[in-house]
């Protein structure tokens, strides 16, 4: 039997917040820039500036993760120019919205997959639009989602890319993006839904899984809730690590006490038609030239899921 249809919950989907780690962080930034009139806050762990890869896998691997003397990181001013061009072409929302967004960024001191200077460039990108990002850069974390008490040792860079650093990144970013929060639940008591992603896109053709996840607090059955979208990183989907990210990344216990639905869309590894062997979100263009805009296939699929959560029950 297949996964269920994603239900409507009457959620407040007119605005929402996003976050992600690694390729999921790049994806969160893309969704933010594309839909800045709706996305009021962004959290990015181990990710760089918008359109950093500029449609090139070679640039992504050689300039936007661990830049060096022969592969310098693209300048934030250059990437701002691309964003401004997309605004003129009406492919993304007016960039003036970015000044009012809440931006929370994290760079692990021991991350050698996406170097701290790459995250600093993302901070610089947002400052060019007069945003006021927070950048956390004093934790000895490797590459992964940083948690209070789940996953590997803090400095590790290995599957499932969840690191116990005695630091609750999910809680800290949500507090910054959403505002004042009630204390988290000791144990999540809501429902983790497994839903069919195929109605939102030709999933395999754009390297998305057949199924996605959504965490729904019990209070959201009776009253409208806000929506937060959390993007996993490469090699971190349910296909790769089971339900560890959607259960251990740290969002759900905050969602329970703060009327927040957490959407966990899922990418998948693909080796033909599109080449995405590590199940990354598209931040270099494998789904098409307009991947980082409103016309990007994955962005359209995810915003469709958000809108479904806002549909009447």
C-alpha cells in the first residue's frame, strides 16, 4: 500500500520559514530568495551563498565547498548580481524583502566539507541586501546537523551527519526565525506522517523520493499552525539513513509546544536521467537551468506541499 495523500491542516501557509543542512542549506537559501515575499526566516547549517554554483557541478565542488588558491569562492557581489538579474526577469521575488528576513547561519569549526569561509560568504551575501544575519561559528562541529544529544561525536563527519555538540541548533534557529518560543516537549507526542510526494512532481525525474515526511503536533488538528520546512543534506535522506534526520535533528519537540508543522521533503539518489549519486538537493542545476528560481522543479514541488498544508482540513 502506498503512502497517504498529504492532508490539509488549515495551516498559515501565506508565510513560512525554512532551514537546512549542507545541500539542504543551499536549498533553503534558494527557496528563501525565490519566495522572499512569503519566507520570513531562513536557517542554514554548512551552506554558502545563493546561486554559488551558477549552474555548474564543477563550480559547486571546487569553489563552493572547500575553496582554495586555485578555486576561489565566488564573490558575494557577483552572486548578488545574479539574484538582481533574476528579480528583473521576475523569476524570484523582489530582493528588497530580504532586508526584513530573519537569518540564522551556522559554520562548524571542524567542517572540512563546507568550509567556514563559505558560510561567511553567505553571511556577506545577505548583508549586501541589508539583512542582519546571525552567524554561529564557535562550535567544534564537523559536517552535519548539530544537536543537543543525538548522533555522532561533535567533530565527526560521517553518516548520519548528525552531531552531538551539546548545542540545540534546531531550537536556536527556530527561536530566531519564529520568535519567542515555549519550552520544548520532553518527548514529541505528535504524528510523523509519511506522505506521497509524487502528486507534487514527477518525483524520480527530479531526484525526489516517492514519499516525504511531515511532523504534525496534536494541537494542529484543532487550530491553525505555522509551517517550517527542514531540508536534509546529501546522504541524509530517509533512503540513506532511515528516519534518523526527521526524528533526531531536533525540530519535533519544539514543534509540539509551539504550534508548528515541520515539513521534511525528501530527495533521493539518482544515477541516470539526472545524476545525483548522493541524494543532494539541487543547488547546481541537475534539474534545469532555472533550478534556483520559482520555476525550479524542486522548489515548485516543495511550495506545493506547503500550500497543501494550508488547505482546509
